[in-house]
C-alpha cells in the first residue's frame, strides 16, 4: 500500500460510513439521525467532513431530503461492501464469545407473524434467554429490500416475489394455505371448495395492494381477463374479518390465521382449489453463513420447523 493509500484509509471513519449509508437508505438526514440516535447536526457535520476527505460532493441536499450524486452512488456501493465485510468478521469472531448472547434483527410478513412465529420464537427465547430478537412486521417486498440493504439480518416472507437473478439466499421455513372467507349465509358458504375466479363476481375486502396475497389474487384475476371488485383495503387480518362480517365483501387469508381468530364475526372458511393458494414462507438472508452466531442459531431453529405440523391453537 502506498503512503497516500495508507493516509486515505486512516482518514475514512467507519461511523461516518455507517451514517452515510443510513442517510442514503432513508433519504433524509433527520430520519437517519433519529434511527441512529444521534443529533441531525452531528450527522450533517460527519457527512460534510466525509465529503471534504474525499474532495467531492456525495449528496444533493434539498428541502425534501437528499439525493445521491454519481460519486455518492459509487461510495454507497463500496461502503455497503466494507460494512458487510465487518459483519462477516464479527460473525466469525462471535463464535469465540463466552456464551450465546446478542440480538437478531428480523423482518417478517403478517402471515408468518400471526400463524407461526409466536410459538417458534417463544421456544427459541426459552432455550436462549440471553438473545434479543427485534421483530418487525413488513410487506414481503419491503422485507426483501431490508435484507438486501442490511437493515434486517433475517427476513421471513413469501419469496415468490423475488426477482430472477437476485443474490439473496433462501431456506424453507413453513407452508400455509390461502382460503376464502365469507359471511355465514353467503352464496359461496355452502361450497366445500371454489376456484378463485368464481369469487370475482363478488365484492372483495383486500389486504395492502403490495402484499404478496393481494398480488397473487390480482395476477390470478388478470389471467382470466378479469379484475377484482375491491371494496376496501385493510392492513390487518382481524380488520378483514370484521369488514367481511359486516357485509363489505369476501376475502382471502391464510387458513391458520383464520382459525386463530375464530370468533371474529359469523364467518365461514372455503377452500381455494388454485395452486397459488398453497404457499411457502421462507427464510431470507444475504448470506446465512456470515450471520452472527445468534442469527445462525435462530435460522437453524426455524428451519427445523419446515416439516412440522402447525401448532394447535
């Protein structure tokens, strides 16, 4: 390494790189400061010092937040690579720690959180009481992005939405089944099973427009040159049940989630015969082998549940 390269390496501050990445991910110095628990003025000063060190502008600052300059785009790529290498180093060294302790950042979709994670994470935490799990609920598309960007160590979601050529690693976790929920006395309530296309004559209560369930429904309708008569979007499964109970339409949700909420309205569950109604919920990481030892233990615990029957409610 030449003297100038050594000098450059000494002048680059890892904390400033982490803050730079946070600002890029959130698009705002203020939001990054809030997430990193540091004053916005201190973040701004570190970014200005970083730009002075590199002798180039990294961000376009405006009233709505910040955008990356071409130099900033290049630095973001390298900064993520450097920080990922540090995570890998930490993971390898953590094996030598005395005892298993630490925390794992997990983002999961609503289907996993409602149906499986309470029991599975409860068992894990009883076995490893010194491990803290930070669990957040997000849409599957947001989970994939969070794992890609390093905002989450582990994602749990429907990986059907993954684009071809993605670089994430996937392991199976659980399977679930989507069913049609209708009010008791509805014309379809007398059926043991239906094709989704047969529901399109009725109003629907749908989850978030970017949820994996709604995207699958919309794709199935489009395949029949039909559209969904969407009456209302809701953000939770309990809200969906209450809307259906009150006559606002029919809806699609995981069978076990409905069973766990049994009693939320006078409702019936009808099997969907479509192949897409049987889904896998998977574990997603950038690289399972480089997770901290606590993360690898959690993955091992969850992956072991793939062939287990769903726990009784």
